[in-house]
C-alpha cells in the first residue's frame, strides 16, 4: 500500500502539473507564438523566449514539439530555432526551483481557491483557477509522494535498490563513473517512459526528501533526464520535413554535449568532491537538499547554454550535414498536426490557410471575369488551369475541415470553441466562391464562343463590378489577419456599395431591355453574369463578416 500511495502521489503531482500548464497555456494562448517568433530574431532573444515559454508550459518537450511544428509549417528557420531550444533547457528547471520551496501551507488554500475560480464563466478567471488548482495539486502530490517514500526507507530491499547506483565521491574526491553512468541511464529511460523531464525532477526531489537519494545521484539522474526529454521531439519530427528533423537532432546533440561537458567537469576536484558540486553548495548556502538539487539542475543548463552559444552556427552546420536536404525546396505543412496541442496557434494557422484559400478563389474569379473583355494570351493560359485550381480549393477545404475536427477533440476554452465553426463556415464560403468562379468561366466561354457583344454601358458596369469585388475580397483577406489595421466598418461599406452597384446594374439593364436597346438573348446572359457575381459577393462578405466574429472586432451584420 505504501508503494500504491506513492504512485497516487505521483499521479496527483503529474495531474497538477498538467492542469497548471494547461491553465497557463490557455491564458497565454497565441501570445506564445508571438513570443517565439518575435524573439527568435537573434540567439540571445531566442534563448529568452525559449526560457519564458518553457517556464509557462512547464516542459521543454512541449516547447521543442511546438518549435518543430513551427518549422514544419514554415514559421521558423533552423537557425532561429536553435536559441529557443537552448532556452527551453533553462526554462524546464523552473519546475524544480518551484518544487524546492517549502510552501506546504498554501496547498489546501490553493486547491480551494483554484476550484472555486474554475467555476466562473469568465475565461480569464477560469484559466487562473485552473492554474492555481494545478499548483495546489502539484504540491499536494509531492507531499504524499515524499511522505510515502520516506516510510519505504524502513525496508532494506527498497533502500538497497537505490544504493546500487549511488554516486557519492570516494576518498579521492571523484565520483565513481560506473555508478554515474548508471544513474544517467536511469534518468534517460525514466524520462523517455513518462515523457516529461519535469516529472522526473519531481520524483528525484521526492526521493531526496525521503533520504534515499543524495545530491550526486540526483544530479546523475537529472543529466540522463536532459537527454531522455529529447525523445519527444525526435518522435514529433519523424513525420515532419528535414529542417524540422534537423531541429530535433540539434536538441538531442545539444543535450548530449552538455551532459558530456558536465561529466568532464566532475574530474575537476575541489576539496573532497568535484568542483561542480562544491560550487552548487556555495550558491545554495544553507539551502535544503532539494534546493541544492534544483540549483544544480539550473546551474548545469545555464552553464551549458553559455558555453555552447558561440558554437551554435557549428551545431546548425553539423545537423545539416547529418540530415542534408535532398532538394532545394522544403515542403511545409501549414496545418501542422503538432500545433493542435496549442489550440490558439492552430486556429491562427487555420486562419492563415483560409486566407490563401480565399486568395486562390479570388484568382479563379478574376480569371473568369477577364474572359469576356481582357482575355489576352496570359489569361487564356490561366483559364486552362481553372479545373486544377478548383480541385486545390476543394482539397484545402477538406484539409481545413479535418484539421478543425481534430482540434475539437482537444481541451478548448469557450472562445476557441466558438472560433471553430466560424472558420468552418468561412472555408465553405471560399469553396463556394471557387464553384461559382467555375460556373462563371463556363458562362463567359459560351458568351465568347457565341460572339455575343454586350452594350458599351453593360461592359462598363461589368468592369466596375469587377473592381468593387476585388476591393471587397481584399478587405475580407485583410480581416482574416490577426491585429489587422483595417477599419471594420470598411467591410460593411464595401458590401453595401457592391449591393447598390449590382441593383443599379440590374435596373439599368432592365430599362435597356424595355427600351429595346438590348437583344433579349444578350440581356438574359448578362443577367446571369450579374447573378453569379451577386452570389460570389455574398460569400465574400460572409467571410469578411465572420472574420470579425473570429477576432471579436467586427459586429454581426446580417445580410438582408
């Protein structure tokens, strides 16, 4: 039962960490994308952003997988990612520093307050509640796990199990390297199994509280944990492009080199122990064993990063030589599956893909409208590509629908849940624009082949509508961008102007028919053209309107 209780404490610890990390991620949302991309301009800024984001998500593995997703989606380069990966190793030590604080008194108040806040309907308060509740459960799990492990020290068989890889230095002040590499191996395997270096750190700290583990053994296990945590990135990169695989390799090489440097430093004695541990004890002052272990973890990762920063370019070249690109172009996946674990970023990526889809649909419409009066050789060649363009739009709509369906299965905040149907409707609208563009092209081809000539006024109206539809589409594309500078009222004004122009075109055309200034057959075909343009305009405005719903910047304007 002691062992079961210890596992129960571990389960509470892991659940608390997940809950706290989830609350922080939801609160940070797409700001994490901004932090990673904005601060990846140089190595030092990249290290800072990697540290900050990993401190929020409480896992270097999560940050690395996010970076791999960004690279696979074409949002980051390998060079930009290196600094972030360096920073992730520093950020992951925050968990150990947090656990090392003796703040058991806040456990129950945190659980009570966090649970109470999580029932609020306000998203920000609810996310704060999840974070506080997770913090309380994390420490509660640590208390249980530490207490049960302390009781297990009464059993000699259990204690002897850990003494097998005890790394305390001998009389010469050096650590027995056989035991050290055994501890590194245990940390590596344990982290590969539980897929979290932070969880491994928590277990090590709990074992140290029980008196089973000393500083030397704990550091050995944490060194192995630093290597084991890279397996998550390797698994994520298996289905990604070669640049993403290079980034995953860079993470592994960086951590392996760091461990080798640390092991080499253990050969430098200071008194009766390696200089590294003497330095950690000096920095920790009168701190507890837990504080010394947490500080050792931080010192190791900070020192490794500082030592390897000057060689980051060499690391990039090494990764590029081990996993070379087979061709000049790199295939990017805009709807990156690894980004689904960060819903705010996945939604932002979907909006970006939707913009491209709308641009392609507009290109089809532009080609179709040019068939009548501007069908030069260039446009004639483009007309031949219309079936392929429509197939690509249909494929994008299918991909977006599948991607958002997968996203629905992830834990979402209410705002994110509301955004998914908005994007689905927008994708359907863009697909419909492509369909109507094909219908318009067939109609224009028939008009052209039958040598039908509209009146001069009708041709002017057609060109006028072409230009206004282009403006409306441009507005819709702009409104799909986050932090756009376009006045939301512009979309409504362009729609109203377009509707008025269509109504006037129909009215003046009917007058021409009544006055006998237009051949009936030509008039009917012109009315068909206007009707298709009206349908396209309706779907374009639907997207502009829903884009406002997506970002919460544009009031709902219902079509009449």
